[in-house]
C-alpha cells in the first residue's frame, strides 16, 4: 500500500474526532501520484454513530502545486465542478491531499449525449476564468522543461516500440515525431497566440470526470487537477473529445457538433471554421506529446502487462500517432492559421505526405 495510514488517521481524527473504524480502498487514476484511495471512517457524534468518506492522495514534490491549484479553484466559480480540498499533510517532497469524495451516479454515462455536453459546458466556464492568480500556479518555471522532456521521452519510446513493431501496426514516422517533439513549445505558443490563454484542467479524459444528475440537471465534476496550467482552451477540448471518441464512436461521429456547442458556450463564433479544425489537430498533438501517448507506449513495451491490455494500448497509440502525423503535415507546411514557414528555395523538393 503506497500510503501511510497513520498520516491518514491523524487527519481523519482531527476532522471527525475519535474513530471507531477506518478502511481504505485503492482507486484508479492519478498518474502523477504514489497512490489514490477512498477512505471510509466510522465515528461517534454525541450518541449517534456517523460515517464519512474522503479521498487521500499521496503525491511526490509536485503535490504542493496541486494543493495550490485546488485552493485557487475553490476561490473561483470553478468550485462548483471540482472536489473540495479538505486538508493537506506532509512536506514539499512527500505530500498528502485530502479531498471531497464524489460518488458517480453511473459508472459509464458517455453513451448519453447530455453527459458529453455537460463536460463541454464546464470546460467553457473554466476557460472563461481570469488568469489572475491562476497564472502564477498553473505555469511554474519548470513547466516548459517538463513538456520538452516529456516530448523527447515519447519520441524515444516510439522508436523503441517501432523497432519491436511486429504485431503493433505502428507506421514509420520517426521524423514526424522528432519534429513535433522539437517544436512542441513553439506549437503551444502558437496555439495560445491564435486562441488566447486560459486556465486549463490539463488532463481531460473519462477517468477524470464524474457525471451527476440532480433535479433533472446533468453536471460534470472534474477530478485530478495535478496538471492544471495555462494554455490554449483547445488543448482541453481536443483531449476530451479525442479520448472519449476512441471508446464511443458516436462521439467521434458527432465531433463537429460538440465543438460548435463548446464554442457557443464559450461565447465564441460557433461556426466550425477550417482554421479551428487545424488548430485542433495541433492541440491534440500537443496533448499526445505531453504524456498521453507515452503512457500507452510504455504499456505496449511492458512484458508484465497482460496481452489484451498491451493490444488495447497499441490501438490507442496508433490513434494518437495518426493525429501527430496530421499535425506534423500542417505544421511543417505552414498550413496552420497564423503560421508561416520560410519560403522554399528554388528547385527544392518537399514532400507533402505526412
């Protein structure tokens, strides 16, 4: 168990008093954590036995930054769709976050179109928040270096996976991977220049969203804010629709209508232009190189992982690589909005095939 139960018990006793019972159940998710657990406690309040649940998240040194993000969210309208930070424990190198436990109404609500629309509405509200305050925490001095390192690691993992490509179906695209990895910081700056900067959740996928339906209203709760940052709002939107579209074909088929809904909620022109489409490819490639693709390449290369899981990750990786190939095509031809490459030299040849 990657959690010190004495630290958890100490927090629970400070919050609830003497405990009669405490149990822990490990939860999935939290790639940047040592462990995430649901804690169930039983305690007495007067003559009445009470129960409570909360989440304990054990983090490395990045934990202080995530705690600060939760505090900023709590002071903004985004608090309506994020767990409350109940407390912290530990220091800068070994941190515990204690968060509100939110139980889902349904385990897999994404066949319901209204659930996907609810997430896009919440993202539009988050992206409309002012950068004052958010900027100081969501963009730390090492973030660009972290992005660069993540992209370089992803490109290296791809080369290893391609070298062992039998059965994976990976296409040869090492040059495209190197270009996107090398230009990732420039791509993100270009996206911000074209769309404006906004506070981002930074890790949008179905494992980080809980849908709740109350009084006939469908709301989305966004979990795991450890990768929150400032960037282009299309990074969050592209991440959400791409990850969900892999498992739900209807989301992929209705992609354009979902984008229009987001743009309308965000108060932007709801006409899905050619320029926005191309920016979405770049935003998706940025998400892939920031960590989304690396996870699935690592799973493919891990012999301890069951074959069916490796096969599933290979399928997801192929989908991400298709996006990188398309984004590389737009980027190197200068065919993204506002982006222009240097003029070609006379007589030079340049392939247009990704």
